[in-house]
C-alpha cells in the first residue's frame, strides 16, 4: 500500500503559507506560550521526553501524511497542527490531538488542510490531547497517541495489528532513549573520524518512519531490550561448521573469508572435508540451529567488529586486518523490515559484480559483493537464517588516499546537543548562498551518478541516505562522488536491461529484483533518491522555501535531457507528476504488512 500526497517537485513560487485562523481556547494559548521557537520546543525537555518526542512526532506526521487523520494547520500566536478522526464533522468533534509546527515549515496547503508532506522534524512540543475545545492534557508518550489514531481506523486495526503496532512503537521509544544516552558520550566527528564512528552516528534513525528505532527480535531469538543496544553495536560473532550440501555457495566464499579466519584464530580446515566455516551473529544461533542440525559452533569471538547503520552488516576492528564488510542475517525486525538476508540477495551481488563496473558512470563506485552463502532449503525463510554476504570496499578507494567515505545518513545528523548538522560543520555551510551552492553541486553529482543507469539499463539502485556513501576530498572538503552499497534493494526493468547484452538468468525466477514493469525501478529511485535522500538534505539545510526543489527539477532535466531521448522523456514526465506515492508505513503495519525502510 502506498498513499498519494503532494510530494512532487514544487516550484519555488508555490504558496506554502497557511491562512490564519484564531481559536481562543486554553490549548491554543498553551501552545502559543511553549512552542514559539523550534529551539524552545526541544531544549526544555528531559532525555526521556526527547526520546518520546522523537517517536511521537513521527507517529503524528505519519498519521497526517497517510490520511489516517483529518488535519488542519492553524495560526494564532503560533502555528499549530490539529489532528482528529477522518470522519470528524467539526474541528473539535470527538478526541483531538494538537501540537506545534515550525513557523517556517514548508507544507503545500489547500486552505487550512495540508495536502503536501508534513515532516516530523517540523513538529514541536507540547502535544496536547482533548475532547472539548477548551480542555487539554499534555502527552509525550507516543503510545496513547498511537492508540487514538488506531481507534480512528477500526477496520484496519480490527485483527489485532494495532496492538502489535503499539508494541513496535514502544520498542522504538525505549531504544531511542538508550541511543540518546550513548550519543551523549560520543565526541563530535570530523573528516578523519573512523568509518565505523560515522556508521554509528545515526542516533535518531529514519527521518520519517515511526518505527525508526524499533528492534523487535523474532522467535526463537531472545527479546531485545534497550540495554542490549551496546551489544548489538559491538556484536559477538560465531563461526560455525556447516555441511556444504545444506548451503548454496556463490563466488569464492571460502577463499574470501580465509584471511578473517586466520586473523581471529578460527580453524580454516573443518574437521569434516565436506563442511565449510560460516560466520553468523551469536545472537542468531537459535534461529539457525533448528534448520541446520549438523552445524557446529567452532569459535565465538567478541570485541572484533562494529555494526553499521543497518545493524546486520559489520566492519572489523583495525587490528583484525580484514578490510571487507560482512552482512549477516539477523532475525530481528528493525524499523518495519525483518533483517534476514534473502537467498535471492546472496545471488545478486556476485552476479552484479561481473557487470556493474561497465554500466555505471565514473563518479559512482560500487561496494562489490563477490561471494556469499545461504541455505539450500526450498523454504526461503529457513534458508535465509544463515545467509552471509562478503562486501568489499570500492577498489578505487584504495587508490585514492585523498578521499574519505561517509555514509550519507551521517551528514544530516547533528552532534549531541548541537544545532548544526554535520553537513554544515564539515563543509562550512554558514549562510544561505553557501548552502544553495553546495546543494546544487551535490544534486548535480548525485543525479549524474544514479539516473543514467536507470535510463540506459533499467537499473534502479536503492539510493536512500543509508545506502549511499558520500566521497569527500579531505584537502578541498568537496564532495567528489558516491558509492552504492547493499544491492539487495536494487530493482531492474528486465526488457531494458537485456539491451545491454548481459544476462540475469542466474537469478531465481521469483526474484523481486527483476520486473517487466518499468515503474518498478522508477518508483524505487523516486522514493529513495528524491524523497529519502535529497528531501531530508534540503530540509535539514532549511532550503525548502528557498528554491531547493527548483534546483532538483533543473538538475533532473539536465541529466535526463528529455528532448533527445524517448526513454529519458518518459522518466522525466514520471518525476514531474503533480503527486507521487509514498510508502504508508503506519497503514501497512495496521494491516499486518511489512515495508522495508
């Protein structure tokens, strides 16, 4: 399920200011007193309140954007967002929820009704709940608010999924508090900070997903509580001996893993010659052993690696001297996706590694995945529990000593208790002109890297900020290009791809990566590149009302050149549609479906 909202690429001249309306009630007076500025909306909060509000603001924004609530934006002394039941007949008909919204928030409006995208980051405390115009109580906890919103869609939540959603929201809230406590102990990062530090700098998670810090273990794994988060960030790894007959091996897996085994003192020759050694999270063992009864733990190793943003991919400590990253299955719901590695994804990496270098622009590097292993069972859920993918740093990185790699999601973060993002700090973006100039160059580079493969070969990478690594020259402090990683989310239009002369017949026939529908990769790139990459960047830089979307439109037209290529023209028209779908994360969970994010 997706919902269609006004998340198109608006021109700079569109009116985004709501008409004023006055409600002389206690709730509006209270909001006017406490939410006059964004800074005041956060600086007065305790750590627990901050953790609650990180989730609460995402819940409220999701309810508005997915049309799970009827919403209006009102201004009296300060702007306020009012939510009520979709069928409410009047502004204060039944239970209502109200919060502040940043005065400069960029929201497309139809009168007082928001029809565009309401960003969670624009919402302010306090959050008030009431059922009459003049009486209200303050509420920080997202669970009561989530319960109210679920009650507004009785048909969607009737099968008990509303209760499950609230458990997942509770997990996000509890874990966010632990993440904030960890962040309070971390130093400010810089261009020379280790890659792993940047990976773990994403303290608040996905910028719009209400399950932004959900970490929900699936049986038979032990439940995950907030105090487990440090252990997930520095996980213990087990090495198990598994019969080859129970596995599907792709590429030179044993050869690629051997240096790691030697470094950690893991026997490289299993006792049985028909077995191989496979790494896994120690936490994952209860999910592996029932499906692989002949598997045997050879060695467990602690303090050897650090988790990346996804929590299922690890990079090893410098002293281990193993440069590759390893992606391992984790039978845990993180955001709204189960983080096992699907068998088809273990095939895609080695297959793509043979062809992608010839299909992508020079300013785009690839984290190749030369080897992998997964279970041989026909039941894909069982097979996926043991999956392991070896991921190599781009070969060009080793040859470029002047460049560092920073995950895109780290750039929009702020050091703990600071007001500037790392983008502003690293690149000296201390004024509107500098921000606009930097954003224009960034957008030009980003689109010139990822749009040509989509037009020419039908390849749609998952380009959101977590999956794109930014290349930065340490001498000039300029962004020089990008690197794509985690090929699992790639979507390919098969009829376009076969024109390249390459073959995808090795992929499983039911692979979700390949489609005959051209909109499959187009949708993937629009959502991940425009909505989940450029959107958060221009918003965090405060550029939404200063022509940043016009920059995106202009750069898209330049890279596509729609006048000269029918395929490019069709894609350009697609990107320029007045409204575009967005994933309905909250609505999907209410009907028991997952959307990975």
